[in-house]
């Protein structure tokens, strides 16, 4: 982990923003995204989602739904991550911006 990322995670942990590994992994992904490291951010969001971060899974759904961070829109991949976010407990009234055929409930 680069020094700047380690410091960002350390500061977030010290301020009480990151209390568990999934949140630390998600904050790392956010930092990468904010610093223009799209491919690395996607990998970090995937790691955070696999740790159980519903917010990271939702962000991946948004990334693939809209074709962000250097990806092309991929409705199937977006649906996979939106469904994972729902499974992990994330809820949203707008159904995470799912494509029109996206099921609103599991």
C-alpha cells in the first residue's frame, strides 16, 4: 500500500471513520478514485465489496451502470454488483440507478 494511502486510512481510522477492514478497504478505494487511479480503485472497491462493504458494491454497480473510471457501461456487471449491495443490506429508493429491467427486489 503506498504511503499516502496508508496515511489516509490511518487518519480515517483515527477519526473514527474506519472501524473495520471493509470500511478501510472502501476508503482506500475512494482515495484511489479521487486521485484519478480508476483501474486501481475498481480493484479496491471489489476487494471491499468482497469483505462485505455494501457501499463498495453499490459504487461498483454505479461504475458499471454509467461506464465510469474508464469502463464501458455493462448492465450485467452493474446488476451483479447492485444485487450484491442489496444482499449485503444496502437499500435505496432509486434502486441504485439500475437499468429499466433491473429488478427492484430480490
